[in-house]
C-alpha cells in the first residue's frame, strides 16, 4: 500500500484516505481470529525499500472496522469459516516540522491466531509506504504545504 501527500497533523480515515481497505479472506473450514499490528521494518527483520525511512512511531497507523457506522480502532478481527471481511487503514502523523517531506515505510502484520484445533497460525507482512507533504515558505514568509516529490521507482 502506498499513500502519498499525507498532511501531518490531520487524522485521515476512509473515504478521504483512498485505497485504504484490505480484505482478509478466511479460507479455512474454521472460524478464525486474526491479530492486526504495525511493525517497523527492523522489528519484522525486513530490509527497507530505497528512499524510505523507518516509521518513527507505529501508532501513527491504525486499523478500523469499516462495517460499523462510526469507525472504531481494532487490533483483531474474527472471520467465520470461508468468509471474508474488510479492514480499513487510518493514518495520523503529528504536526511537527521534522515529519514534513518524509518517506516512511512500515509493515502491516496480519496473523492468524492459533485455536479451534489449530496449533499454528500463519502471518502476512505487506508493506505500507507513506510520503508526507513538504512544508515550504512563500515569498511573503507564510508557511504552506506542498505535495511531496516522489521518485518514480518508489511507487508501485
């Protein structure tokens, strides 16, 4: 997942945050609970993509249950046998000067929890890449945000 031009200081939720829904498909014959977390590339023992830094705080990215009227942050989701459910991603980067014009990378961890006769659970670890708006001063000295300049090789 790649998100560009993210403004620090603003909580972004769907539908404002485009393409932020993941579908988890439980193909097993059992009801299954999946744990949801965000990890740094270091925690996941994965190499970062060129041009991206490790996200300073994994709490900036969170999961939401889009099936409810009001979004609620979640850390796990239970899915019936052979069914699928959507989860949404929300992003909130603090409004600090050092977070403007940055490219961050983190890992989304979706892990099946053991249970119901299963002794192991499998996990997926897709990447999430976030590029924030740049902050620039106008000729009149006012500070404004400008879209980040993303190198083509960093976009999937």
